[in-house]
C-alpha cells in the first residue's frame, strides 16, 4: 500500500517536488518517493532523501532558461512517498506494483530514493531493453548481508533480468571478480576512462550500442565525486562531475521509459540535494520536449 502526502503549492513544500501541479489523470510523469535504507552498508540516511530533495526543489525558479519552459507547465504529478516495509525483498515488490500501475496508465515513473536496492522494483515493472546506470559502485554482488536485494546487488539483478544489457558509467569501486564480470559480460565505462576520454566520447560509444532502444536511466548520487556532493550513503572520491551526469541525461532522456535518482542523504549543507533537483528537472524537461517534437 502507498499514500500521498499534501502537495498543494505553498503547503508542506518539503513533501512535494516543486512545480508538480497537475492531477494524476492529466499527468505524463509521476514522481514518487521511496524512503528506504534498510540494507545500508555504510552511512544511513537515504530514507530521508525524498523529503530533502523535495524541500530543496523549492529553492529554484520554475523557469528553465536552457529549455525555455516552466517546469509547472510540464504535466507532472507528485504521488508522495510509498510506505515501504523494512524487508528489502518486500519493499521491492511494493515498488514494482506501484510502478506497474503508472506504466499501465501510460505515465513515465520517476523514483526519488532511498537506496539503490529499490531500482530493481521499478526495473521489473518497466522491462526496458537497456539498463544505463551512473554509479560509483558496480553493485554486482550475488547477495550481501543475507539478501539478493541489497543495494550492493542492484546491477547484478538487472543483468540477470536483461540478459546482461547493462551499461555502467563512472564505476570505480567493487571487488576484483565484479570488475572481471563487468568487463567480460557488461559494458563498463569506469571513472578513469570517462575522465581520460571525456563524457562526450563515452556518450557516443553508448549511443552506438543502445541505438534507439528503450532505456531505464538510473542515477546513483555517489557517481559524482564526493568532494562535490558528499551527502550520499557510500561516498567515493575521484568521480564524475554534475555536468558529466547532466550530459548523460541530456543524451538518453528522450529514449528513457523510466528514471530514478537515489542514495541522497542529508549529511551536507544541501549541495547534494540541489544537484539532484536540477538533474531530475533536466530529465523531465529533456524527455518532455523530445516528445513534443515528434
């Protein structure tokens, strides 16, 4: 079961993503929060991520000058937070059921996490051709701490589900066998490769792989260097920049059938949430405008 919190403009702003002023019936995009950190392995707090991101969203003007569009003119509905059980596999089922309903209703789901474990629920409902994930960690464990739905197992579950059609951008942490598996069976563009070749080159390489196929685009906040955005569950230095991730979103949002932004905590002065807000808005605007041009 899930619940909606109040999302009227000016009321309980921390519980609504700014600019989401449309009804569910009229919306093309459904934003929902997934407050969950039951499998956290280092720093807790990602359960607060959806609220922190929503609150920060009210800091910014609705007008997006780069796209010449008001975010409130795009048909977005904020469905509030899903009330999740504390058991990871059950939480994944709840996410799957919620997302499946939005898909049946012809809407694009946008999940705000919460930890990365819940991406498997949305992915199960959406069933894309490709899973493209920006993440510092490979997340290719078979299981971790007693569950196959730990946040350290997400890309492994995705690989099983999609016959290894998984593309990892920015990975720089994992056990040796995970790197061996990724290099042999998946498409891994680790952080060093991205920094050496440049994000534009990486994007062109990925374009040649996914072509026009349906993509699920997932952003783990820790893909960005932790010196820039430190409020994440498992921070890693020597990562990508917010501009790199913006470029990835700009490239693949038009063909994405779902999107999530996960692993934000409140352990900074708001810079991590601020980047999250702007990248979520970037996805929505890019996707919406691409649909209008068709």
